[in-house]
C-alpha cells in the first residue's frame, strides 16, 4: 500500500471518530467552508514508510495557487511523527482524536472569515516574500480594506527581488492595475480562484444520487 492510500485510510478512520469534520483531498476539514479552509493534514515523512507528521492548517481559498500549503500551519504532537502502520493505526487514531479534541478543533472553528484570518495570523513574524505579501493583500481586500491591499501590493512591486519571484511580482502588478482601474475584474479573479480551490480540495458538498 502506497503512502497516499495509507493516509487516506487513516483519514477515513479519523473521520469516523470525528463525524463533524469532512473529508477533502488528502485532508480532513472543518465545515462550513466559505473563504477559508481549516483542516488537519497527515504529511507522510520522506524515507520513513508508514510514518507521518500531523498538521493543523489554515489556507485562504482566494489565493492563486490550487495546492496544499503549510504556510499558516502548525505541526502538532510536539512536531513528532505518528505511525500509520496497520498494527499501530488504532492507537494512532485515538491519539489524534485526543489532540484534536483538546483545543485544536476549537482553534480552527474560531477562524471562519478573512477578518478572523487577518487577526489570528502574526503577519509580523511571517517572511516578507511576495507570496506571503500577496496573501496578506488579498486578505485585506476581502475584509473591505482596498487601501491597505494596494499598499501591501505596492511593497511587492517596488521591492528589489530575486528573479525567482518574477511571476509573483508580475501578479502583484496585475492586481494593482485591476484594483485601480477595474475592481470588478479583481472580484472575478478572486471568485475564480476560490472556485478552483474548492474543486481541487474536494470541498463542495456531496449530493446523494436519487434512487432510480
């Protein structure tokens, strides 16, 4: 059994013990989902078959990248690994349920909106890379502070950065232009990012088929 199948099996067992959560793409998330994905993730440990790190993660769905990021995540269990081996899985699930129930789920429930996300994240301790700055700018925009959004994007555009950030800087310039000239285009762009991310993470409510 490969690592992904092992993780999926573990998440299914964890979901069975915590039915208030929902299964997504390689994660277990807190509903309802609006603009913020709040979830628990099992990250398989490279070179350690059947071992994983357990994360509590927050991901803004209005960001451009449709991938799982751990920029706004904390590795739980003191940063240690857990075993997903069949012989130890029941014990691991019990341990994870206990950790989630001891405040980690409540923490995620308190971050439901972009405003919550903006307030809970210590942005001063985050790297000043363009990706973080764009996330901050979009969060400011989602809270209705277009002026702050423009200022943050301006910092990205005016900074002297390595060529490896060229795509991020180009995006920041596009967002500045849309914000100044055509905010409705920015709104459509953000909506498209959210819809893509909801699909990628399999967050949409599942509909049951009617019996024929």
